[in-house]
């Protein structure tokens, strides 16, 4: 039986890079080969680079995850989501782009920040009880 593809939020990748053992075990149970990221998540991780050497190291690790790029359909759905929720929930643009990607392609989504997404009924959030290892990226 083939496992389903899961889109990872930026915070999940940060926990993975920071060697959060609980998160690593959970992701391995899904299958690392079944995990993808969006170009938004890729850029958010790259934004944390402290030097060109660090950026190269981050890119090497990010390349382990296939990247789902934004397209016209995702962009259109993003606009709908953002308009629906930005006043009531103060949602962020990157969060809504990631949610729109998961919904558009009908794939599950894993995040540490469930509160940022729980109000989107169409989004299939992967449940877990894992706590962040520490704030920010230390990788």
C-alpha cells in the first residue's frame, strides 16, 4: 500500500533540521520520501541563512524534499483563502500560500502551528502531539 504525500509547513522542516527526535521519528513513520515542501517554505528556510556557506548547506538539505511550485490554480485559491480569512484570523501570506497548495492538490498538510490553520475546513491537517524542540532554526 502506497502512503500518501504530505506537504510540510516551514516549522516542520525547521524541527527536522534541528534534530527534533520525536519529529524525525514521526516523519520517518510517514516516509521521508512522501514529504514535499512548497517554494514558499523553501524561501522561508533560505531566509534564515547566516552566510553563503550556510545557504549552501541549507539548500543541500532542502534538496532532499521535492518542491511544489506555485501555479495559477494555487494563486487563485490563495486569493480566495486570504480574502476569506485575513480580517477574521490575521493569517499570513506564506501560511495561506501553503494551505492553498495543499488544498489545490488535495494533499495532507503537517504543521506545528495548528492554530494558524484550524479554521480552514478544506485543509487536511495531519494530527500529532509533537512539541517544538526550540524556537528558531539552529541548523
